[in-house]
C-alpha cells in the first residue's frame, strides 16, 4: 500500500469510531473478562462505553483540549480500561504508567516516575485514593490534577469524539531497559493499520479467544491483548501480572477454562513456566493455536523445551510462534507463519561476531549458534539491514535492523533530539542487530550488547544464556558486562547473579559453577563474579533485566554489598 492510499483508507478512521461501530453492531458482545480482586468482571461493548463515559466527562470538566495528556496510574483491573478508553473518547492522549509493586519503596517509585511525569506534563491523572495521597507527598514540578473514582461525574453518555486519524491516540512508554523511559507517540492511523495488518497475518477470527497476564503499560499487553481484541471483536481474558508472578500456572488455568486460542508472552515467561510446572501437573492446552514468543530475543532451545514438556497437554510444535515487535512500530514488525513452526538456522558463531555474516554450518567442530526466525514483515512494512553508514546489506550479512511503513510512531513525546537520532528519512533505526534470509528476519543481538573481550566479539545476552541452567542461581537472574581494567589495558568480563543461598561454602561452589560453565560454553573466564540476594538486579517494567541500570548500580560507590 502506498502512503497516499494508506492515508485515504484511514483518513476518517479513529479508535473511538471503530469502538462505536462495534457498540452499534454488537453492543452485548463480550470484549473482556477481567479477573481482579477476587472478582470476575465481564465487559461488553455496551458496558465499556457506559463505564468509560465518566472518565471522558472528567476530561471535559477539566477543560482538556484535543491532544492534552492524561496519565492512567491504576492497578490492572476494569477501571484501568475504562480510564484509558474514556480519555481517548474525550480526544485526550492517555498513557498508562506502571503502578508501584507491593514490595517497592514508594519513595523509590515516585523518584523513578518524576522525570517521566514532568516530561508528559499531563493535565489529569486517573488514579486511586491511595496513590493520590502518595502523589501529594512526592510532588512533581508540573502540577497535575489527580482524579479518583470518587471524583468522577455521574454519566453513562459518551461524548462525540473530535479527533482525526493523524492525531496522536496515546503514548506508549518504552520499557526502560536502556535508560529513561521514552513516550512513543502512536497515531490513530498507525494503530489501526497495525491492528488490521496483524489480524490478517494471524488469521484472526471471531472464534478466537485471547488470554493474557501481560501488563497494559507494556506494548505487548496493550496492543496485542487489549487494543487488537477490542478493535477486532475478539474477546480477551485478563489477569494481573502480579497474580501471574505469584502463580504462573494461572495462565494455564485460564487457557483451559476459556479454551483460548492465542497467547503472547516474552521468552523468559516460556522458560519460567517450564521451570515451575511440576511433573504431576496437568492441563488441556490443545485449544491454543498460537503461543507467540515476543518482546525479547526468541530462543529455539526454549521453544523446544516448551513443546517437549507440554506436548502431552496438547501443545503442538506448530503452535509455537515468534514475533519481532516494539513500541516504536506500534507493535508487530514481523510474525512467523501461522500453523508452522518457525525456522531455526545453525550458524557459525565466530563468523557471526567476527565477520558479521550468518554462515550456515554442519561442522561439528565449529562453535555454533542456533538462531530462530521471527518470520516475514506484516503487510506494508519493510525491513532492511543497514551498515553503520546507512547502506543496505545483502542477505545473511549482520547489521542494524531498520523498519519503514505506515505503522511507524510519530517519534518520542517532547524529545525531538532522541526522535531525530532514530527516526531518519522514513526509517526507524532499531539498534537491534540481525540478518535477512529468504525474506525472514533473524535477530542476533543489540548494538549496545556487543562486548569485546580478549580481542573477540561476544553478545552479552549469549553469555547470560550460557549460564541459564547453572546450579544455585535464580533462573534468569544473571547479567554479563565488560569493565575496563587499567592494569590490563583491556576490558574484562564481570558476572552478577542472584542466589537464595547464604552459606559461605555454597556461595563458593556457585561461583565455581559459574566460572566452569562460562569457560565450557564460551571459552571465557570472568574476571570477577558477584552474588546477590533475590531482587537485587534491576528489572524494567516489562520484566526484563536492565543490564545498563544494574551495571550502574554495581559500579556505584553507595551500593549495598552482595553476599560474596
């Protein structure tokens, strides 16, 4: 589709118009079933409209103009949905921010949100009474009116939306793995193109049912498991990410109960389910036609283990899929073909990092790497691999993944310099590394993850993955990074990991396990290994370990001492 035909198709189309069409055609059709506070809330399109209306009226009462920002800071329940859609119907631009974890220090939470809140400069904050009180105790530089459920006007009538397709529909904040969160500006047209193109690629139909534990402040949860269903007429069942964290197998309970057909989650969640399900547990998972691995690098080993462990419960290898996605492109860039297992390539690992080429190999003596296809681009999206000078690279050459198409964001909210650095001449420069083969995208790492150790290139995430099964460390709670040693005149490898052990002898054994595993798998010997208690490593709001933030914490003179 040309850009001209794209704009003609979507010039009169907005999120609110699409929902109103659903409301007019199927008012009592189920949109979402939300499990919250020990209660199941069934939300039809009629109920969504009626319960969103007071939030829209609150925006009008506050004299918000089209495009004014509204922050939604609530636990993941039905009221979060009503607040978000109410702001959209009012012509405002909502953004959902992560609420504080029950285990998080409020002072730390508000300090972390202060810069984001000040940059957004929102006129309204839809929140709870408890968080409103905390906000007063930790004021931001920009004054914002906090609105709770008790403050809402009494109405069930939606306003007539006054928005256009090119207006910003909402801000999607990045997960913050590499610094301060950025507010990605998503237009109505870009969102609707994403929904339509992605629905076609998935073969979405009204018999489908989505289940999700994903947070709505993250693009995978908001787009794939909230906006895609509401705009496509496909029901979704949601639980809180906090509930999933406490009992991951709740996801399987929901699948069995709803006979769900579609599930999205990041790679670490697949691995977590593999690790925590007991041998005598059993569910019927045969209804799922697509478990979609997304948001972080997809691992063929993880999907193989998932298929093996849950095959007796009805999981088919052909139901395991991959997707390459990010907030800057609304969500999906590529998606593996439905009904077929994504292709895995075995390539020469050293040629990958030293020569920048993905060379297939059958050499049993070579160091190899298995790379999983993320599929082909969705409709109207173009993916190219570029070198540092912006030149297009041929198939199988490693370079930066660059994306173009109607789904591109409008840039970062109130951050023109950051926008200009990655949105250039119609292309989004992702900072991810990968290659193309027969039209399929393979992701190999990130530009920022490349470590040079002993004169050779290594990807940090590959080093971390090598330690995945190391006895004594908390699964997935390990990072690897380099640090310059002046006495050696070169960078050395540092490994940080979490453990539940406290005994001195046990800690010594764990460090030996890490050292031996790293040497066996990568040929590297860490210069130092440091162990910390659980929750010491810093996670982003998407659940991924923030390597940059954790490394900074480790290097800080004021950091707490580890176990060893």
